[in-house]
C-alpha cells in the first residue's frame, strides 16, 4: 500500500520521512505556526526527494491553547493541547488520501507524546479501527509510538544538514526558541550531539 505521512517538519515526522520514504502531506489547519511548519516540511521533503503536498483547511475556531493563541481548555494536559487535534488531522489526511489511492496514513507520534490521549498507541489503534470500518479500508499507523524521539533520530541516522530544516515552534512561524516545542527540539538535538552549547 502507498503511505501518506503527516509531515509537520518536526524531528519525529522528519525521521519517519527519511526511514519510510512515503509521500508527505502537511496540513495548515489554522495553527499559529502553520507557515513555519509548511516551509520546514517543504524543505525536508525536497532534501529527501519525496512528494510533498499541502492542504489548507481553517480549523482555527476549534482550537485552544498555544497553537491557537488562546487560553488552554480546562481539560488540557499541556498549554499547547488542541482538543482532538490528531483525530482532526488524521481525518483530513484520510479524506484527502482516499480518492488518491493511498492505503495508510503515517503519523510521527513518539513515546514522549503519551501525556495526551491522542498521542498514545491505544488512540491510534482505535482510530485505525474506525477508518478500517469505513469505506476505503484505510489504516493509520504510528511507527515510532513506542520509541523516544532520540532513539528515532538515531535509528534514522539523520544528518545535521537535514535536521537544520526542522521546526517545532508552537508560538510563531519563525522559531521563538523558548516554547515547549522549541525547547524539546533543542533538548533532543543536544542529546543527539548536534547542539553546540556555549
Ligand atoms: Zn517556539
């Protein structure tokens, strides 16, 4: 089956792009850093010589938290949590993928995402079962769901030249350097040996 990877331009989806060599899709769903994600994903896909597509669908009215530039919902497990975000994104990707003949949606969730329910293997099992129940027999897979971001980077053996394009900011289209997304990226790259400290 042909795979379609949700490529945000972050470390994990970039590693999966390198490992799995799927077609790639970036969704601008109205998140504040959308332009940064699209630019990073385009650069990553170009560097890896992979197909890349962009779908723009404004879901900003459904958002809350940092990515929507508003206060987090009271249920939010972290400031950047957007209610049902991964469900929304996989659904948009699946609807786009079905008439184009893809068989599987890949997502870059890793072990460190399990602090929210839509970053767990249980969630993706349920979502995949729901897709398979419907027309088209699509599946969703999270190949790195049991793996730390660092282990995933090591497995993909990503080079500095590629990692330099990655982007994880939650607050702006140009990396702010001081949000949970930027801080996590910097920490993983440091542990990977690619961040010079003063
Ligand atoms: Zn940031």
